[in-house]
C-alpha cells in the first residue's frame, strides 16, 4: 500500500482522536486541522484539546479562526438551524471549505473526520454528509474512519491509500464503542461530549437571538454574550454585570472609553457595563443593579461610581438596590 497524506479535522473530542489514531496506525502522513469560532467551548472549563492531542500524537497542527465571516453564517444559515441557534450543516460546509484549502496547500490527498453516522441528527446523516461534501468542494475526498464500513467505499479506499478492512462501522448516539476503543488505545484525556459549541446551549441561544433582534451582531457584541449577566433596559440599551472577578476584568478589557462603567464605591460589588445609546434612566438602572449585586445586606442607598475612560475620574450616583422582581424582568437568558 502506498503512503498517502491526509488532513485530520481535529476538534480534540474523542471521536476525532480515535479517527486520528486509526489512520496513523495505517502509516499515513497526517496534518491536523482545527477551527476556532467565537462559540467554541470544547469542555466545561473552556479548554481546547486539539493542541495537546496533536502534540501527543506528534502531528503538526494548523488552525484557522472563524470571525466575521463565520458570524454571517450564524446570522443567516442557508440550511437552517438545529434545536437552538446551531447552523450545523452550514457550519460543516464552512469548516470543510477551510479544510479543503489546507489540503491543497499541504498537497494532501484527502480529509478525514471523526463523524459517526447517526450520532448528530442534523449533520451526520448520509444525505447531509453528501450535501456538505458537495457544497464544500470535497466530494469524494472525505473519509470517516469510525463509520466508513457503513458508507460507500471512497476513492482513497479504492486506490489503496487506506485499508478499508481496518476501518469501523460505528453508528448511533451510544458512546460505548468509542469508550471501549479509548480504553484499548489507553486514551483517557478528552472532553465530555456535552462540550463544544455554545450555539447548542438553550440559554446562550436566547441571548444571541435577542441580541440579533436588537441589531447587536458585531463580533465584539457576540463576545460579550459569553460574559456576565445581561439586562435589557426599557429604552433598548444593554447592561452587563460580571459574576466574578474574572468576568469583571473581561468586561473592562472589552469596553470602549465612551461606554459607562459602574461599581459600588467602597464595597465589594459587581462591575457593570452599559452599552447602546443609554439615557440617564438607564444609568440609574445600571447603578441599582450594581447595588443589588453588592456584598452588603439591606436596601439602603449606596454610592455607585460611574466613569468612562479612567476609573479615577468618576461621578457618584446614589442608588438603592433594584427590586428582585424588577431585576428578573430585565434579565436576558440565564
């Protein structure tokens, strides 16, 4: 069998790791490919396993970032959304198109993935797989080692680049076959299948949909959706309040000089950022939200700092904590 070269679509999840292992064991030269988007989570702690997986298996890793171009797909997917705001088919087409470019640059023979037939209802059906290959320009050049025996032989199998007898026939949503393979290969460091994409999360999808409805669809505005508690004011402005020190710092880092910032003066409290075209009433509302999320009991009036460019140049707003029911009425998502 002649030696071929392939591009591995490597998310770092177990399926992609197993596919990588199967083809490396066949002696192919492999270059790993990973795409990051504003909606990636990889696991519950936000770690991406593709880097450590590529290092562990000794393969080079190429990464691309889907930014504004990817966001356009999320706003208006040709093939629609899944259960929430996940445009899975359009996302795969985008991903495969990027992989095709890498394949051509690397002078590789084909692309392979960790897809399992029937594992994901929207994009891992035979008709969807065929559509994705065709619209990405990779028709006949995609191998799916974990379920290849359930599909028609590819060009790579027919011409001897890959031994079909050493490929698998996994299908469905059960993880038992993959976990058994992981134990066999002594692979034990991989994210849970629940991680990966915020667009499949119901709470985040509500935030994103509401943001798009208010014309807040820039990459920066989307990045804000991953941080803090979000509130919509009666006038249409948005208030974001950090849930911890890390989120407070992120809000301040992403803010612009002209955007009002708030925190309770002299007490430990959240930091809040006011976006849009806020009124004086919106400023008071942001101050009252800060007062609610302050490390002090009671309903007395508290001094809240408001500043623009420099935290050392502020004005004080006297604000009493917002009533809990009102707070909930302004809250967006979770």
